[in-house]
C-alpha cells in the first residue's frame, strides 16, 4: 500500500468522519442563479419605484405651481376687493354728506313754509276782510 497517495475511498471516509457534505456543482449553480435572479428582481423593483417617485415628484411640482398661480390670483382678487371696499367707503361718505344736506334742505324748507304761512297771514291782514258785494 502506498502511504503517500490517499485513495478515493480514504477521502470519502475522511469526509464522512468529519461530518462534511458534498454539494454538487448543479446545486451551487442553482443557488448562484437564484441569488442573481433575486438581485435582478430587486434592482427592477428599485428602478420601478424610483421611476414612479420621479413621476410623482414631477406631478407634485406641477400641482404646486398651479396652487401658486391660484394664490396669486387670490391675492389679485383680494386687492380688487380692497379697492371696491375703499370705493364703497367713499360712496358711503358721500351719501352721508348728501343725507345731511337733504336734512338741512328739509329743515330749511319747513322753516320757509312756516315763514310763508306768516306772510300769507300778513297779506291777508293788510288786504283786510273780503269785500262782499252789497245789494242795492
């Protein structure tokens, strides 16, 4: 027996003693291919998620721009309402002045009416009583 070169049977006996297991090349290839498939699938899912995220970010940016436009329009409308409110305040002031003027005119008219009654009485007294035609 040659002591230098172990036989195949000795090698198998040694692994059996150490509790080792032989894994065939097909099983190792299958494990590697499953791992590569899982990495490829996860890469594809990651790509899809990043693509959808970019699209959602783009859409959110569009919506934000639209909201900014709406905000600007609301500011313009608010400015217009402030102008209209200012005009209404000026009109209200003018209407108050006109109302005061009308009140003064009404009191003046009442006073003139009272004076006119006094003038009528004075004229009536000056003219005297109505003259009646006398019968002959």
